[in-house]
C-alpha cells in the first residue's frame, strides 16, 4: 500500500488541474488545517473538499511546462485503482473529502491509462457503493467507448486543451496532436452528452495553460468562445503558467495572474451577461487591458451610448453599465413594473449598484456626472 508521502506527491503533481466546479474567480485553495490532498472547490453556493490526485505521475508525454513531463527527474510513484479507491473511501468515511477529482500521467499509453481511471471509478461505484461526486479526466487519444464508459461512471469529465491553437500546443508538447487527440475527443464528449443526458450530468470542461507560450488573449478567447458555442462546454478553466525547475520552460517568465483573472471575467460576461465577442476591447497586440475590467473598457469605448436613463433602460442596457450587476438590474426592472422610479444615486446604491463605477454612465432625473474619474 502506498505511503502518505506518495499521496502527497501525487496530489502535488495534480497542481495545474483546476478543481473548482462553478466558481470562475478563484484558483484551487489548499484546505487549511487538514490533509494536503484536499482542495476546496465551489459547488453551487458552498465549498466542498475534493480529494484531488493522480493515479501516477509517471508520464510519457513531454509537456514542457509540466512537473510530470517525461524529461523531469522527479520521484515517480503510482497507485493501483484498488489502492486509490481504498484511500479515497477512508477520506470519505472520515468526512475529510466529499468528492474525488481523478487524473493521471500517461504511463504507457492512453488506453491503459483510461482503463485504470475507469476501473477506479468502477470500484468506487460497485465495490464500495459510493454514490458521491466523481470528476474524471479524459486522456487525450482515449477511445470513444472508454470516454462513454467514463461518462457513465462520473458526474463530470474534462479534457485539457492546454493551448488555444494547434501551433501553441506544438510549442509545448511533441507527443500530442491538438485536433486529433484533443478536439476530436471534445466532439465525442459533446455528442455523447447531447444523446444521453444521464452521462456526466454535471457537464464537461476543459482547461488552458496561460502564458506558457506566446498566444494572445484574443486567440485564447476566440477558441474558448468557439468551444462553448459549438460543443456546449460547461466551463473553460485557465491555469497561470508557473515555471518548474528542471523542465524545458524553467527559465520562462511566470504569467501575470491578473491575465487569468481577466480571462475568467470574460467567461463570466459571456455566460451571465450575454456580452458578444465582438464587443470586447483588446490592445493592438491582442491582449486585454490588465488594469481595468473588461466590462468597464467596453463602456468607455462606447461613450456615445451613455449616459443612459436607468428608468427607461432595457435589462440588457442596464447590465452593460459598469457598477450595475445582474441582481441590481433585476431590482430596477422590478421597480419599473410597479410603476415606480429611481430618483437618486443613493436609491440606486441601496439597490446594490456601485455608484463610483456607474455614476458617469447613468442619468437620473436628467442629471449625470459628465466626466470620467
């Protein structure tokens, strides 16, 4: 049986994979005062502790950013499916973990790795009668049958695209084919999900490493928007590149974490605010402005539309205004349905608006602040 040290190694090796289930704005948070294998993840309105781990950190792939790449000389360990299932159930029965996030390095090939991931989930579901949350990683190059089997056992599946373009992935790895090994598998997951809604009912996700290559924010957003629109991906996740010693990219500059934050904000604007891709504002080099949030930049670059009278504005116009969120916009429209009006900035503030952000863009009783601040 593997030691506690082995579990720590395999959990640390899962560093880049994000385990949050619905929260865009936070990375994995190591759960304090408990085991190193446990990470908090947002599910609905609460955080749950996930047991996040790899079956093995042995990997034949040569991903230049990854601590588990074939060229890295770190200590290699592995668990059998039975060992992993047994370990997880101990954490689950002790109320230390409420869900499993399971991935793996590719020890031999994609088929063997997927079979072991599936076997682990099968043992949990059938031998231990475990009915809780399981998130399984789909290995690039996995067969359609294995993907379907994984989706039958898991609540959620994911496959990492790592880069926004085929060329970008080629800069990071020589052992993966972007379109054949990854995009084709995303297509299969999407079709299976559409045909059989009971498969992986919590959806499927993907993830990119931000800053490991020279791809721009525009390239990343173009691709993630395409994946969401065409394949109905539940969430796109972003992991900021951090150089790892003794990997080919150990001397590359760390990615500014604000870049990742801005990309998450764009994802939220797409999914919740229904902002259109052609509304986004990029610098001439294709990168987002890291000093200001994207919604504010859209408004500033469309000042001909402002100020807007909050009492006559449509819901879509309201949620485009900096400082006015979805809840506030709904409250404003609810007030209008009662034939009542907002008569002051204080009243707007009391409804949840950030007045310092929105007062330049709104008009109340014909009055507005005429200058940006």
